[in-house]
C-alpha cells in the first residue's frame, strides 16, 4: 500500500484528502498551516484540513515554517512513498522532496498558465472562459514541475472564486484518483511545461482590490467576481472603504463612478463603458448586506449624480 504524507490547508484541499483515504491509500500524516486568529474577535480557528484530519484520526503537523523544523525531522522518519500537496501554502525543502519516491502537487490552473498563489483569482479577473486542474511533479521552482495530468472546466458569468474553488476541488480529487494508479506504476510519462507559455498569478495586492470606475463595466464585473468571497473588491463612499461583494452588468452610461439610477431596491453606477448594478455591498464597519438594505438605511440619502471614488 502506498504510504502518503498529505499537505494542504483550505477547504479546497479537504475533498482531495478525503478521496485518498476513502480510496484506501495509507495517509501517514497531514501537514497544514498553524491555527490562526480570525475575525473581529480574533478567535483561534483550525484550518479546514486539520478539521478533516482529526475527523479521520490522523496525526497533524503544523509548522510555522517547515524547512529545518522539528516537524520535518519527524516526517522524514515516516518513510513515506509519496507526498501529495494541495494548496498547502509553503515551499517544501529539497531534503523533504528527496526523501520520497514521488512528490506531486494539485494546482488549480491549466499550467503553464498561472503559476503562483492566486490562479483562480486571475483566471476570473482576466475574463478567461476556462480554467482547470493540473497534477504535476514537485520541484524546487514554484509550480514548474513536469505535468502528469490535466483537466479543464468552463468559467461562467455566475462563477466567483468561491464557486470555482468548490468545483476545482472536486475535479482535482477525481483527477488525482484516476491518475495515481498509472503514475505510481510508471505507465504515465510526465510532460515538461513550455516555458515560453508561462504566466504568473502572484497573490492579490491591496492596490488590485480597488475598483477603477474608469474601466469598462465588464472588467469591474470580473474584478468583483475574481475577488469574491476573498479578498473582496472595494471602492470609496463618504471617505470610507465600501466593499463590493456582488454586482451585475447593466445598460447605462454617465460619468465614471457616478450614480445614474436609484430605486428602492437598486443602485446603478456608471463605468468607463457601460454600468453595473450593486447587488451585495458592505459599508465600512458593517456586515455585508443586500443593496436594498443599504438604501433603506445608511444609503437612503444617495442621489443621482453622487460618486463613488
């Protein structure tokens, strides 16, 4: 039986871990990021992968940095055959990679496009109509290993980062379980990535979260979807951050960032080309809310011509 060390952190990783266990693989240990304080109350929260691992009664390791850690020293003694990573969030040292026969990663893009930490975000922000999952061999260079298998799925206008991660997680699980038997038996020949086609998807910066109302409505629509539910695109209203969780494309024109139509249940804002309707918003210091709740409360005095900066 193949002995596996699994490494992952967010919800994306959980179905993949569950799939390995349910398929009879011997998962010796699970490595995930440390528990973090989250929310306004700064409550310590376990990672989704840790929750799943404890549900399966598996040993859990949570090094702040895995390189040269006590946790890594213990992992080296397990004599695993395979390391599987899925959105773990840390680079693996060569010593650990070299300690197993195989080390593979489930990456949420159609490599060589979108190497890096935010491939799903960029796929949606850039208006791509397709993304997918690549299973590749791990090397020291980020997401640069030879590709073992790959599967694409469409991106629709209804998709956000959240919905795509849910879909890609299931695609990754099924693709991994289909790929592993032939790969471990030496029946699959990994293919190198075409370096001339490589693009990158670094983590989203605070500057990228800000909406530029001079951009076309389609670009803003993609930006909002490509940052929902995290890190969330924002604009400025009354000199404070105003988050946009959900918007829709609509017809209309006017000065960029200005309100061009208001009803009891809708608010339309002009862009550089076209307009968007605000659907779910979050004023500074408040929970996210439907636009009608905002218009009935904090936004009741907004009028045609007012501008979001």
